[in-house]
């Protein structure tokens, strides 16, 4: 045999397994498994399916079911002698996974919702467990005696294992589904979280019992000893060691660190490996020891989140996918070649899903949930996913079930996981959720607990839409709330600058008003809006106040006598965080159900910045965190419960630059709009259909701020800020008047604050009455003549026919700006209306040209669209 030391150059065959060099074939197997898993996940991710489905299916495809039918494939790619190496790596991954699963168990949350969590968790476990026991009787008689190995498995062991497989719920997959569907804060979502934790813990206990009974079936006395040892080890870790670990971490200031130290991480890993080793040698399984170790890690200061962030990448990316792929490799679906096999498969699917739905739905209604909410709880509790695959793998390796039963239940696990998301969307759609929130809000306010029959009726606090068809409308219009979507941290400064000019008018806010965090969690707070004024008259403005003598939910009524653009505007910050496969994301997102009213803003560093800014500026502020995948960002924004007069502000990174030796240099010059458009989508992690989805489904005003001058710290800080409003069309539409309204707000704020910012309106000269009509409407505003400049711009018909420089923005840059203004474009913001925000091409040619020129000339662009219902 040729030595492997010389490699393929010396004639060694890398596909012949060599026990002296097992790494060679393992690396190929790992690359093949990971590549197949990630390729399969691309289509499954589009339909909101968890990654475990693609990982198991990848294993099935690579195993004897599909590719295994190719002659000599299994003996070459996955020879039996190489499987122990794969199993060793996979088991290390699952040990770490179970440790992360222990980190996710929040005992504090269980205590707060103990009654509902324990009741629903127990019932949704007990009812399927009972049906599983009945189902195991014919299953054991049909398959238990066909295998020689099964003869060593008693019926009681087989029954407990099958019942456990039927009754478990996958808590990690459940958390991800709740986040993707934005149910994490709903009543149904909170109940599912609590019940899922209870169900998960009890499921692992039952699985441990099955393994103990299997390993000690020859001597019943051993079963008692193993149970006592397991209980003793659990008590040792849960009480003395838990408090000792917490004390040591607190004394060494480990909990206060921004990241766990290598020594602290090593100590916790040592605790985990010792626990896994002990439970393995007493005959249970190492995953239970790892799970116990995860339970005792302190949750103070988000330490479990920081620990997961430090530890999880390699296990989640490499080790855990290999484990589930190996689970798929062990499933030979070609063995399911009889009619009764598929009969048992369909029966197991029906029992696993049906028993969960019925038990979860009925008990949820007992706790006061509506029937659609209750149905959603039952459907979500039927999710199997990761936990079921682990249970089945343990049962197969322990000899409790044979390969045929294993293949049946693998299919049951895949189907029950696959249907969870679509069934939830059908039973509990966004439209019903919005109606339900309105109903609960009315009930909270002491009104009738029912909804009007007409779907167009406004809920409490919603304002009737004011049309924008004239200059007078632009003057009297009022934005009820600025909803700032925070997508990237780099755009925070530009967002705060614009919010300061749009929201901080200084009027309609008492001097003792500070930001209102309770609005993020209180259902009442969303009803605090300002009625849009239609004409100049005395009105009442509702704001939230906080002082030493008032309750947090007390409304203060302030009598004002002002126009719409003179009124203060509340701000809501929504941090759109990227939901990945990481455990840290699940830990952070699942902690958002905390009952603390100030929890959301206080636990998110980005929202803390906005909260402090709004406190200092005396702007009413609320906040929310939304975890979203890249593909679901537009859907999550569109599904926000917004009023028609709200303004959604989305800040995006635009053209990128780089700094060399302290000087800013342009990284790229964009030739056409498609170049910068694709760059913006990639830079901001947005899907290709993002703007089309937002344009077709958003029910409020929309604005997009593209920041092309993010390196302002390197620019001249004494340069004067400039705002330019462009009206390329001689005929103004509703979005143009909304842009004018925002521009008037900016002008008035600059004047009130003594800011000498340059504000100019560039108008198509064909609109000959623009200046007279605007000045007539604003004749009672003393500041307008000194703060505002209007310039008429003509477009050369020859250049208008050109495809390169025939746009309004080109004429402004060429003829409308002075040399000084042109040289200071980095401090300029061009505001432009988008009247045609719909369809496959949401942006008009004029807007496209302005975005393109902004990227190449380093000025910011604010695109505004008015929603017309």
C-alpha cells in the first residue's frame, strides 16, 4: 500500500480511508456536507423554514436513500470505518448545542408566568404522551420483533421512547419562528415561550429516563441507582455549584466585562465537559450533562448572551450541521417499502400534530385567549425540529429503535417542522393580529371589547387622513409620529440630525417633558397622537408627561394655537436587528418579553443613544426591537401598526468612501443608477425586492434618507449645513406637498434655533405661480422671508432629450448653486418627492438621477412619498 505521507503526488488515493490519517477523508466529507446543507437552505429560507430541515435533508440526500444508490458511492465517500470520526465531531457539536440550549432556559421568565407555562406545558406534553403510548402498541408488534436487536428492548422502554418522540417540542426552532413571525411579544407568543421551556425540560427528562431504562434493562436495581445518581448530580450543579460559579464570576468582575475573558470561558467549558463526562459514564448520555451545565450559568448583565457570542460560531457553522447531516445519513428511506410503513408514518404525523393542537388550543382558551390565538399556540407547540432529531438519534444509537422506525419518525419530524410556519400564518394572520391588538387596546381603555363591523373604522388614537393637494394643506398638515427604522449603526448620526430638525420644534412640549419609554410596551401609549390641524384654530394636543406627582400613564392636555408644521412630533425608534442562526440572537430576542416597562430601550445600546438624545431634546420617544432575516425586512416594516399620518424614516448607507492618510478618497464612481442601487441594497443588507414590497404594502408616509457623506468627522466641521428642495415637475402632487411640509418644518426649526443653515427651494420655471402662492399662504410667518430662498430653474430642451444630463438635478448642480455651495455639497441634503412609489420600478427617473448624482457628488438625498389610501 502506498504511503499517505507523499499525498496524491506519490500516488495515494484520498478516497481510501486510512486510519493513520483519518483527517484526509473527514475534510472532504465535512466540505461536502456543509456545501450541501447551505445550498439546500437557500430555497428553504425563502419559505421561512429553519435550517435544521435542510441539514437533515442534506444527510438523507447524501446517504443511502439517494446518492447511496450510486454503485460504490457509500464505500468510497462514507465508508463505515470513517463514520466514527464523523460521529465524534458530531457528538461534540451536539454537546455544545445542548449547553447553548441550557443557556436559553430563563427560569426567571418561568416564575413570572408559572401558572400558564406549567399548565399548558404539562398538558401539551401529557396528552401527546398518552396518545404516543397507545400508538406504540401496534408499532411495537409490527416492527419491534422484526429486528434482532429489538429483541433486547422491552416494550416499556420502547413505549416511553415513542411517547417521548411524539410529545416533545423544539424550543430553539420555536424561538426562531416566533421571531420571524413577530410573535415574541404577543400574548400567544409569551404563552408559547413559557410552555415551550417547560415542555422542553420535561421532554429531556423523559428521554433520559428512556436511555436509563434501556441501558439498565437487564437489572432493574441499576435503574434506581442511575436515577439517583442523575438526580444527585443535578442537585449538586443546581444549588451549590450554581451559586459558587456565580460568586466566582462576580468576584472576578467577569459579569461586568463586555466580553467573557478566555479564563472565564475556559472554566465554564470545563464545568460543561465534566458534567457531560459524568452523565455519560453513569449510563445516561453526555448531552444531559451539558444541558445541566447550561442551566447554571448566570444570566446577569446578559452574560449568557456574551458567552454564546464568544463560543457559538464554529459549533453552529460546522459541528452542529454535521450532526444533523449524520442523522440524515443514518436514515435509509428505501427501507420504507411497504404500505403499512407509510400508514404508520401518516398516523404518527397526525398524532404528533393533532394532539398538540387540540390540547394546546383548548387549554389556551381556558386562560382567556381568543380561538385564533389558541389555535396558534397549539400549532406552534407541535413544532419538532432540532429536539426531535436529537431524540431519535439517541434512541437509534441506544438500540431502542431500528433503522426503519428511525426513518419513519425522521419523516414525521421533518413534516411537523415544515408545516408549523405556514399553518401559523393561516390560523393567525397579520390582519387578524392587528384587529386583535385594536380590540385589546379598546379593552385596556375601558371601551367595548369588540370591533366595528366596517374594516375601515379607525382605532382609538388613529387620525383621519388629511389630503395634501395645496400649499395650505402643506402648512396645516401634521406628522403624527416619526417612525425611524434603524437598520445600520453607521447612519445614526444622519438620522439624529434630521430628527432634531423635524421633531424638535420647541412648541407643544412643556419644559418638564422627558422621553416616554413606556410607549414601547404599553398598549395605551400607541393611542397618544396629535390630531392633524386642517385650519388655524384652537385645538388640544395630547402628549405624555412624566413628573414626580403624576402617574406614568397620565395624559396632559396642552392648549395650543399653532399650525401643523409648528407642532412637536413624537419619535419611535425601531431597531431592525438581523436575525441569524446564532444562539446569541435567540437569547437576546427571547428576552424582549421582559415585563419591565423600560426594558427595550435599556437593553439595546442603539436605542439608548436615541433615548438619551430625545431626553435632552425633550422629544417624546418610544422604542421597539424587531429581529428579522434579510428577506423579511420589508415585510416586517410593512406589517408595523402605523397611522396614515405617520412618517416612516429609513436611513441607508449610500456611496462608500475610504480614508487614506487622513484624506477621504472616492472608492468608486457610479455610471448608472443600477450600479448605486445594487450597492445600496448590498451595503444595507436589503433583499432585491425590498422597495417593491414596501411600496406595495406600506400604509403610511415613507421617507428614505441616503447618507453619502458618512465620513463627516474628517470634513470641515464649520461648514454650513444646506437643505435643497427640488420640484422638477411644474405640477405638484401630494408627495411634493409632503416634501414641502417637511422642508417648512426644517426651515422653522433652523430659524428658531438660530441655525444659519442654507435652505433653498429649486422650482421648475414653468411653475410660474409657485412663489406667489407659497408666500401668500405663509404671509403671517415673519421668519419666512429671511430663512427661505426660492430659485427658478430652467431645463434646456436639448439636454432634456439627452439620457445623461437632462434631469432637473443636473440643472440645479450646473446653474442653481454658487461655487461656494457646489464645493460644500458634502454638508448638503437634497429633498425630493417620489409620487410614483409603486410597481416593479418604485422610483421615477428624476429620483433615480438625484440618487445617482448624490452618490457621485457626496451629498445626502431624502426621498419622500405621501401615502394616499
